[in-house]
């Protein structure tokens, strides 16, 4: 009963965060270049549960081969015996299914998808071997032994990914729902003509690079200004970067679709617009700026989209859809409240009635 209370409470906390995110999306529905956020939730780490007293089960599930499927550069594996172990910030989690790939350092990690639908292990968790150690392979060309769960590289056994718990372990249990991360939806917003030559919109993927006091930042908001020194800056006074650094312009300039800037037909610089492949590592910092998560290097690619002068990209938030999401979250929250009330009533009866002699 108490575990049920914890589970429902965790769901209410997650729904509260969802409500905050939806409200923020609605508040920025008219913000240039704003990208909506989505709450990604997950269960708490699966912990092993054991049978303390009584006859131990024969554990008929302790036999069977792994089911191994390729997912592009990644693997999706399931096992009818033992567990896969993942080292997450909340502790070790034990599961019978797992998605993993090899990261740039050769470690096996869980993954998400980047903006081009490729494998992105930036925010993934480390996969542990049967002894609880992180698994590192010499190259990405690995194979999995379906019978024993061994990881093979060039025919050599590197590690085993199946953890076989003691016989008294009867399964796993988790403590409910929790917030995993807030994911930003980078789909293109509507392009709005302004006829202002200092307004720029990116059609396709890409970000303007901005120099701030805290370092390099990225933005999709192309509403720029020229300061009193003739430098191209954002509305907050941060420098808009070109390939050669800070850009100095006169009011009479021209720009091409790939960002090259000309004054009196003389080449000045090119706007430093890049495509960030590992967008899952970008975090909103305020003022329409993004920073790369700490200890993560941005995976930049050459800009392949189109720069449109005299237009701005609007928000990709649909106010109607966000209102529908808000109503759904509120209904879920109210349902959770009713469940807690039911638990409270049962606990009251247990204390006041069942205990009577």
C-alpha cells in the first residue's frame, strides 16, 4: 500500500513538471525561433527483489538464448534469463531488455536519436558487465553471442552482459515515475516576412553562433542589430559570429542564401551557421540561447540549409495543441489525487477499525 502511495506521488510530481513545461510553451508561442519542450519521463531504476524465507523457486526462466536485433548502429537485445545492468544517475537498474551502442570512446551506452535519426550516446547510461564494470571495446565492430551473452570484437571475448542474480531473486521492482529529461522539439517554425534587412531566418536545420560573456552559444532567433561600433549583435547585445569572428558591417550590405556578407560588392565575412547533430545535448539558457551540456563537445556539421533575409522564424508551438495537453495533464493530476484519497481512506480504516479487538 505504501509503495502505491509513493508511485502515485511520483506521478503527480512528474505531471506538475509537465504542466510547467506546457505553460512555458504557451507563454513563448509568439517568441521568435522558440522551440517547444516535451517532458520525457521514465520509471525509477528497476531494483532486484528477493524471497527471504520459504522454498526457493527453480527459476525456469534461467534458460534460453538472447534475442538480438540491429537498430542501425545500435543493438536491441532481450533475454529470458538473468538481467542487463545499466549504471544510471539514480543507481543501477536491472532489465531484461536493452538498447545500446558503442560511443566515441568505445564504451557501451544506451542511446537516443539525433536530429538526423542517427545514434546519439551523449546522454546515455553505461552498460555494465556481469561483474558490474563498464564495458569498453577496441572498435565499433562488435558481435553478441546469443547463447552466452558475450560481447565479441574481432573474435575475442571482451565482456559478458548477462548478470545472473542469486537464486532467491524473484524479479524486479521500481519506485514509480520520474522526470528523465526535458526534450526540445527542433522542428521548423513558420517563416514570417518582416522586410527588415537585419532579420534573418534559417530554413532547414542550423543555428547562428553567438559570442556571450559565458562563451559560445547557439540560437535560431535571427532578429539582429548593428551597434554603435558597426558590429552585428543580438537584441541583448551579444556578438553574432562570422567565420572570422565578430562581424563589422555598414547599413548598406547584402547577404547570400548561404550567409556570405558583402558591402559595396566586397566580401566581408560569412555568418557562422552550423548544424548541431547532437541536439539532445543542447540546453536552453534563456534569451533564446542554447548551450551545450557540460563535459559534452558539440558535434557541428556544415550548414546545408537556406538563409532568408527580411524574415524571422516564428515559434513552433501550437497554442491549441498545448491547451489540449494542459487539460490532459490536469485530468491525470486529478485522478492521482483521487487515488491518494482512496489510499488514505484505506489506511484510516486499517488503523481505526481492523485494529479493534
